[in-house]
């Protein structure tokens, strides 16, 4: 594992050479300096004791972030029970006395303070100008569970947690290959958040790896609390409504991205990881597509494309037809719509925008309310508001049906960020349809297509493999072919090691089960 930092702090020896907060031989002076650096930190414990009954020492730790049992059994007990015959120099204590897996020597008290607030423990000795950092941090963390935002009918139920060490272990357990490489960064002057990028050597393009590293190293900020910070600061087109990085809590989706030659970005303190690059086709793929048979998965994927298009276009087309092109509507249907709108005081575009706004308010309320009552409020609220609006003559019944179907169709998008982009563009198309009719809707749709064709994610065309057309990648685009036909990886992984399985594995049982 290679350690990197976008803005690395000074090393212990570099700080020592500057002479600012270098450790000295006096234990009392070192403790006073450390306390002045920490300031008002009442949760830090300074434990005085004697090593072997003679040498004065101080153990410094934060109780809620340290393993108290290991401190008692593997630090305090061995040091206090040392015999007179055992040497008391720091090298002997480090290598012969303390049964701890990871111990480092530190020469600077500022670095001691930084490591202390990460949960590590420090040992200071009288007459010694070095400190020992003991990596025995331990704090409460959430157990591995199924992600609530990405349910699956079939497949693994493991989800990432807020602990970066847990997430790395989950990823390594899923992809048990020596080619899985991890590189670490530290971002945030105040938070010093650990960030890791993961990729498969020999599959991911070196140019893509370098690009991700460069974008992370350019980040200079006070804090990094979530992957959303990285997403906004590293995307190619910051004003585009479409997500240019895929985020997920599912370990199997992250592992699948690695095996396709993509890069996973993990941030300490959040269960969401980023996968780059991403394409529009990728955002329309669900994990279940690869765990079910190809015919069923292909049917669902085609349905997903259709419902996404309907969710984007239906309200705008309805507004355009009713405002400018009534002759395109069948007579019976037009008569029915006209009768339902006889007492409506607003034009069609105002009706649609009012109901769309009401639907968005109900959806947001359902998300923010406690889970036990959120779903009930959303369903009951939609029924009550819709029925009341129709009864009061504010909107017509067809508008309620169209907005409800449009909203439900948008929920078929596997990724929330893509569905949010569709919601935003839907409103713009409604305005275009209300002002220019079908021509305005077509202009708006053309503008969206042009934008998608020019958009890139870490240099990869967003519409790949459709534009530019890549025939070998179409096997996993609108449909998913059987696994025995998906022999090669997507083209954005580069020309190296594109083959992921041996050809000729189509089931062909012959006599006695032989091929």
C-alpha cells in the first residue's frame, strides 16, 4: 500500500530540524508543551507511572478512542512489571517489551498531538527526546448491514460503513487479488481525512489512475466530511445536471467497477464511495441485472430506458399538445380532456407546474420526516392533495394522472442522482413546451442530447458506447447478453487485459453431459 497526501504534514524529523516543538529530554517540559498544543482538551488522559519502578513515564490517550483493555494488558502491565535486568532504553522497550503490532517513533510534539486526536496512544519517557506512538485506536462503529438506499432482490447484502478500515477490508475480501492496489491521501487542513483510491493493476488505465491522483492532489480545503465534496471539486462539467461520478454503498457494485477497469474512491467517515469514470449507460444498470438471467434483465433494462424517457417527456408533450396542437389529439380524448378542464381557471402549463411542485414538496417531506411516518405522509398527502385539487377545480384529473405516473416512472432509475437530473430537465422541457409547443420540446430534447454527447467523465465520453459507437460494448448497453458472450471488458479500461473470460463457454450439454 502506497501512502500519499495531497498536503502532507511535516514528518517528525523535518519538524525536529525546525526546532519548533521538538521533544526534549525533560518529561515535564514535554508534557507541558503537549498540553499547550492541545489547549482545552479535557477528554485527554495523562497517566503517570514508573517503568520498572524507576523510570518516569507518561501515557497519553483519549479513553473513548483507545482500546482500554489493550492499554492495560499490553502497555501498562509489561512496562510496570519490568525487572532490573531489562534495559530501559526506548529501542528495547519498542522491540522487546511492548507486544503491539504497530509502534512508531516520533520526534515532534505537534505530530504527537495530531496522532493523539486520531485515537492513537503516546508514550513519553524521562530523559528521552523521542515518543512512541501506539496504534491501538478503537471506537464505536456501525456494523455491516444492507444499504437502505440500494435494495436488491438477489445478491450480496453487504454495505459499506463509516469506518475506512472496515470498508477496505470489505473490498479486499470481495476482490482477493494481489493486483488490487490502494493509495492513500490526506485531505482537509482541519479534518485530515483519509482518502483512498482503489484500482486493479493491469486492468485500469495508467492515465486514468494518474488523472484521479492529480485531481485529488489539487484539492486544498479546511475539511472533507463526505464524498460529495470530492464529487463537486473533481467533476469535468460542474454545471451539468447529470452526475459524472457514480456513488454507491454496495460492496458488490464497487467490486464490479474495479473489475471493469474503473477506480473507486473511499473517504473515511462516510459509507458512500465514488466510482469513476461513469457513463449514462452505467447509471441505468442495476446490480440485479447481473444476478438474474439475461432475458429477464434485458427486459427490465429496456423498461427502465422507456420509463426514464416517459418521465422526462410526458408532461412537456401534454402541455405542448393541449396548448398549441389540439388537432394532434384524437377527438374523443380531446373532448374528455376539454370537459374535465371546463371550470379550471389556469392554463395547462400552470396546472402542470403546480402539480409538479406539489409532488416535489410531498416527496421532500417524505424524505425528511421520520421513517415510520414518512411513507404514510407521502401516500396520504398525495391522495388528499390530488383529490382536493380536482374537487376544488384548481387542476383537472388528467393532470393528476400524468404527474403521478411521471413521478412513479422516475423512480425506476437505479441511481438517485440521475433521477434528480431528470426531474430538473423535466421542468425546463415543460416551460419549453408551454412557450413553443412541440417545436420547443424538440429543441430542448436536442439540446440535452448535444450536451450528453459533449459531456465527459474523467475523459471518457458520457454516451459511450453509443456515441462514439463501440460495437463490442453494446452487449451490455440497452440489453445484457448472457455471461458467456460478455468476454471482454468495456473499452474505457484500455487495450490491456480486456479479456475477462475464456470464449466458448456457451452451455451445450451433449450426450452424458459433455459439450
